[in-house]
C-alpha cells in the first residue's frame, strides 16, 4: 500500500543509517546475514556494527573484485552476504566478478551500491558513476533497483533478506527527500503511481522522483496534468505500467540520475518501441563524466532539476 508523505520534507534518517541499522538487526536475529565492506566502514555507518559483531561484518579493504568473490564463497557456504561499496566501484571495477561469481553461478548476494550519480559530490568524477545501472542490467538474472527514500530502502532490505539471487540496490548515503510515509510497502518489479495525469507521464527513479513531483506541480500551474511514476525497479521494468500510461497520455519523459543511455530512459524506450510508440524525452546525464561540486550545483550542471523536466515536457506538449 502506497502512502505519500507531504511534499518538500527531508527524511529524518540518513540512508546509510537505515542500512547499518538493518544489518545490526539481522545479525541479532541470527538471519544468516554477513556484511562485507570495501574500506568504507564509517562512510556507511558500519564501524559501530563491526565493533559489536566482528564475526559478521568484514572489512575486505579496497579490493572490490575480491569482495565480490568472497561474497560468492560465503553464499555457497550458506550465509546471506550483503556487499557495500561505491556505485562506481561495485560496477565498473568488478564487472567480471559480478558476471562470473554472482550472476552466472546464480549465487545469493545482495550488492548495495551507494553514492549514486551526482550524490558522490566531493568525491568527484572518478567516484561518480553515470553508467552502472546500464552495466548491471545487462546481466541475465540480475534484479536492478534504485531506492527512493528511507522508507523504501528499509522495506526493500527486509524483503531481500528472504529472497534468493543477485540483487543490485542503488542508493545515496545521506538524507533523501521524503516521498513515502512509514508503513508503505513496495512490490519489486512494479512501479508506483504517485500522481495521476492525462496530458503527459513523468517516469523517474532515485533522487529524480522528488524532482518529477516538483515538475508536475509547476506544470499543473501551467494547466498541464502530469502523471508521475516512481519506477524504482529498472529490471525487470514494469512494462504494463509504462504501456498503460503511454496510451493514456501519449507523451513520456524519463528522469534519471544516470546517463540517458542504457538506464531508465533506454529501458522505457525499449518498452515503448515494442508496445506503444509515443513521443519520448529523456532527462539525465548526456554522455559526460562527473566532477567535484555540491549536489545542487551538479544537478544544475547535468540537467537534473525539475526545471529541466518541465522544459522537456513543454517541448513534447508544444
């Protein structure tokens, strides 16, 4: 059941603390979880969890490929590994291990990829991944998610402890814009309709969901009725929902904190071309690399704001 929070509020808890709290809870419940880190203990608030449970939290060092291989072995031994590192390093640096050790062998490992896109901020271009979801969605059995706020992250994590397979969860580390009320539950593989509309459909994920909602409010003042969908599962994408709203509104704008190639925009374009060809615009990073800056500055620089979504929508409408 979806319950929306008031617009414009910040989460009361950082996303990294949602994760560390979940790991601590699962260790106490003897769920079989084991958490692996790539020398980012304090960055993900896992240092205190490791101090409390040194046998269940392993700092593998700055060796991301080795972390994935270790997780695969622990999975074969019956544990439930959760791996965390930078989004960039969890994808680019160890793609062969994701393929060989996890997906090809169907191992039960959950990868938590943090500091997604421009939210890497002051870590700069080397740590700022705009291509990771495209990389991982190419793997045959991977389930690819991007969580929206702390309520969703908490619910998804609790689902994943009971699910078998390779799941990729893209997230930020700090506070997100609050979208959902506590108690909301989510179905992996199904998008959430956050706002109904008849003129155009805005399909977003991650930090761009809040921007899409803001854009819909601006468009409403201009007499445009925009639907907003949170497509938090990139793979498998909710094909029927995309098709239904394309038929209903005749125009679609995708909004992502990622390269427009091979991410949400491409996934939606694939569905539209096969089921309901309509006009599409993709708001996202356009074949650029990252840089150092505040998140606000980076969102403006890479065209990831509500104003950019409104401009794309107006282009389609006019």
